């Protein structure tokens, strides 16, 4: 059943929560994704079957939560995640961050490390507003965004174009994690497909090199794409959760 949480910022966040043993698992979705995606639903079924506590939710402007997507940004959605974890879970959690959710997971781990037992990044996309968007734009595209305040980009996942706002780029620049030390004093597993054209394997390798963790491993899966949702890929995610939970 979908329930709702009003965050300290006044945003109404939709969520599904499953009771169970700890450490609980929190799924952090990607850009424009919602909590009904393949990975989120699979993980809830897995959690129910194994008796694990589990939380999935929609960031503001996504899915069933309040707000306009175009008004949102990385900092807003990180606030949503931290509010959900603080209010809806107890004890340390394993964060599973998909794409943009991987960046959100890193921000949560940095802000509230006492609440994070482990982290699983699935095609994690830290700093993508800078590295995969702004820095990849031509001078003309950058000028258009600066002048108009937004620009349209074609989307592989929707017939509607992506609208990128200047605020999204500028606000994202305030939350970069690959430019300064990134201590992660917890077990981390990174899962990455070699056929991912949205977040290339070079991003995972950069994160592997940059993060300071006593137990960090990267698994590259040949020919897996950005969705990382085949049965084999889904099994890799649950195996990674077990590893960072100490349940190997």
C-alpha cells in the first residue's frame, strides 16, 4: 500500500515500506524513475521473501510524490532521501542507488554515516550534472542554457524530450562528490554494465579510484546496459546486498 510522508521541507513523498529484520534496505531510484520500476519491485519481493526490512519511495516531482519534476534538483532529492530514511527506517540501512540514486546514496552516506551499513551502486552516476551534461555540451549549447534557462534533449526512454534547467545544473554543482575526499567507512559494491551508454564504465572506475573505503569492489558485467534489470543482473544486486550486510 502506498503511504505518504511530509518532509521537513513540506514535500509529500510517496513510499512503500516492508517490515522485517535489519539491516534494512533502501532503494534510491534514478533520474525520472519511480518506485514501480523493475529493480525496486524486484527488491521488495526479495525483501519480503527473506524477511528483510525494505523501503522504496518517489522523490518529489517523481511518481506519486508532490511537486513538479522541473522544479527539482539533486539537493532536493537528497533531502527527500534523508527525510525518508530518518522518519521511516530504524538503525543502519543498506542503500541501493541506481544511476542518479547512486549519487544520492553517496550524499546520504556522507551526511548521515551512522545510518548507513553498506552501499550498493548500480550504474551509479555521481556528478553527472557536471561531467555527463554541462561539460559535454558545446559552447553553443552552454550558451543556449545560460540564455534561456533550459534546453531540450532527446530521451531514449520517453517520446517526450528531457528538459534540462539551468538550476538543475547549477544546484548539482553544489553537491559534487568526485572533486573532494569521499570517505566511505563501510562496505561498498559497484555494479556496472559494459554496454551502458548513459553512464559509461569510466564513471564507475573513477568512483572506484576516488572513494576511500576499506571494502570496495567493482563488478563489470559484459554487455549489460544501463537498465541492469535482466534476471542475472537482478541476482547480482541481491548478492551485493547480502555481501555488504555481512550475510554472505
